[in-house]
């Protein structure tokens, strides 16, 4: 489950990263910010293998700001430690003007590590606890450590729709659910809200 294909170096350093923006930045519009973020990723150790098209979706939860530009990329991380990947993502976010404040607030850029070679971190029970966190608690609580797979992966149509486009054979490392099954479990209105640009 998760990402199985090996990278050219013989190690499985494949990862999935989602991106989103619903505020303009110094680079221009949200779309400009996203394009800059993808260029910045490519200038690091991370090599983009495939990327979805850009999608537009309502802010989550609905009403929390302007519409988002979203997408997912399949990458070769180029490093053997997912925490290093997360650090790179945070560096890029910071360089592009991301300020961490209120959860799910409008933002210039959001880069999330969804999966790293199918690893479950720090352990299955911790990931399950965060995955099952009630929605009202999701707004106020932030994990103290890197969780893989991303605990909200299965809940977000704006992630799953582009994920299906870029990696249709992906299966959730903890539950074994396919992208198709995760999408079918969501409210059809939420899925229909995610539209290609």
C-alpha cells in the first residue's frame, strides 16, 4: 500500500505532496504562487515525476476564505528521511510568505506531505487516533510530530480528486482503501465542488 515503485537509486523515496493556495503573494495570484512553489520544489532535492492539473475548490471548511487552487504531485524526494522532506516544504512555504496562524485559514501556500513510500509514522495507533479525530477538534488541535500518511488524506475531496488524476493506483497505507473507494465515501457535493481549471 502507499507508494511502492522504486526510485532510480534503488531506494523507495517516492512521495506524494499536495499543494493549495487561496491568497495572492509577492509572486502574483494564487496560481502564480503555486507555480513558483512547484519550481522551488524542483530546485531542491525533490524531483517531480507527475503532477495533476490545477483544480479549484471552495475553502475548507466552506466559508473560511476565497476558493483554493489545489493539486497533487508525485515526486522522488531525493532524501531518505520524510522529516527532511517536511522541512523543505516548510522552508518553501515560509519563503513564499506563509504565516502559520489559525488552522484552515486562508493562506498564500500550503504544501502537505501526504505519503512517503507507504510509511506509517510514528505508529499505526497514533495515526489512527488522529485520523478519527472529531471535526470540531481538528480545527483546534495540531499534531506535535509528523504523521504519515497525512491524517486528513481520506477526508478531503480537494486532495483525493487530483490524487486520483496523478496516482490512481494509490492505496491508503493504514486502511488499504483505494483512491476510488475514499472518494466514494465522501459527500458527492464535496467531490463535485473540485473542478479542473
